[in-house]
DNA sequence: ATAGATGCAAATATTTTGCCGCCAG
DNA sequence: CTGGCGGCAAAATATTTGCATCTAT
């Protein structure tokens, strides 16, 4: 049944193992964007992120490195990065309120699969997803620049793994 | 290349033509949920919605029918419907700020395809999408209850339709 | 009759903005 | 040097909650 293999990317740990350190910095300076001390810190936080932090968590992490950084700067830097498509903004199906989460955008799009009971989030890539995007691009006549898929459900663990009969 | 056809659902008009009037009401009462005057109005607004309204717009529409309805009731009713999976919550890639949009959840999931330039939103279904969800369900061991895909890019119109050579 | 809903107002939470002094390039 | 940037405080949005009252069943 399952012809095309599905690639698991991560289950809750950091996702940026394949991300060259300083990638965001490079991207910004190559665009002529001024690299301030505060921005460097926020970028560093984003790159080394465990995962899926909201603005407050990013602020918190940034202040551990440099106490001078303010919430406003975090918002402004996130906006900047978003504008260049260097980070993605998710809400993880609002399983935990209306917060927005951010993550450095890697080379490939991935799907966020979240358990609505335990909150665990897994990230997957799939050739099928790439096919789908190609088809939509062709059929809708659109040059895709951002794609986001979030899927929620109850995971095996939370269903007691006894997915026997049903 | 494109084997599976992609079904266009709508381009900006109402999506609920196939939705039986009173569906949400029926769903709620069958679950033993009390149907108050206010709830009926909000449900009616959701069902007859042109499309993609945020909480304020829903409130506005509801008050046209019954001026007594308050914003709080709208939020509480939306939460209720969300909890039962009867409506979906979208943010349309935050193209227009951080608002959340709601729409009555039809029988099939659909993908929202938005032009990041003109803001036009198109909804599509695709067998490929169903395949993708099946694969993820199988491979991640998850019983999917909600799926949301939002895709952004520049549409033909906004690229001057001159998508000749590339 | 009674559990559960609504309304009001206020509390929270989240994000944005104006203005001025400061710093990266 | 200089124009963009960060900080501060406050505004603008968005969402949630406590409590008294009312109503659908």
C-alpha cells in the first residue's frame, strides 16, 4: 500500500542539525541588512532552537545571551525574517492557545503532525507532498513561495497502542 | 505528469453550497448541546458565510440578525464548534495580519491556496492530498482528526499572466 | 427546576507604533 | 557620518474569565 516512503525528520528535538550555523546571518547580510548585536542574538536563538518557540520564549532565550534585548526587537526581527521567508510561522493547530511559533525554514518543506492529546509534534517530509505542491502550482497557476501543512490527531501512544480491532 | 485531476472548489464565493442548511444545529443538538437563541444565530452566520470571517466579522453579521449577541458569546460559540471539529480555524498564512478565520468544515478537507500579492484565496481538493494524509496516518501511527494546508504564492494574474517561457 | 448560557466588565495576552538617542557600515 | 535600528512606553488588538442573571430543556 505505502509505495512512497515517508521521511521522518524529527520528533521533538532540534530540527536544524543540517542547518549551517550562521545561515540566517549570511542570508541577511547578503541582502544588505544591517546586523546589529541584538539581531545576531535572535538569529542565533532561532538557529539553535530546540524547536517551535513563540515570541515570548524566543525573547527569554535571547535575554539569556544578552539581557538588553527587548520584546519589541524580537517582534521586529521575526517580522524581518518572515518577510524574507527565512523563518516559518506556525500555530500548531492552536493546540496550546493562540500563540504563534517560529522555526528557521530549512531547505525542504515539512509537515507538522501533532497529537491533540499529548501535544507531541512530529515533522515529516514526503515525496507525495512535493507532488501535491507541484500539482497545485500547475493547476492553480501559482508560483508557490510558502507551504504549510499541519495535521492533528491522536497518536498511538495516546490511544493506548491497542490499535487492534476497532 | 499530472495524472490525478485536481478539483477546484471555489475561488472566493461561498463554499457551502453543498452544505445542508441547519447542519451545525443538528450536529450540536445530536450531541446534547443546548441550542440558545444566540447560538442559533452564530451557527446560521457560519453556515451562510460568504467565507473566511474572523471573530469580529462574525459578530458583526450576527448582530445584524440579533443585536443582543455579544463578542464573548461569539468567542464561546466558536470554541464550542472548534471543540467538536465542526469548524476550522485558519490564518491564511497571516497575509492580512494575525487574525484567525473560521469556516464551517465540509465533508472533505480542502487546501487553501492564497496569492500573497492580491490576497485572492482559492480552495482545492485533491486525491493526492487524501493519499498524503493516509500515508502520514499510517506512517506516523496517528488517527487524523484535523488537517490544514495553506499554500501561498503569486498567481498568474499578479505575474502578468505572461508565464510563457519562464 | 436546574444545569448550563449569556452579558458585562475587567483582566490577560499579543502585537504594533511613535519618538528619540544610538550604532553598524 | 548617517540612515537604519533598538528601547521605552503606550496604544491597539485579540482573547479569556468571574460572577450574577437568565433560559432551554
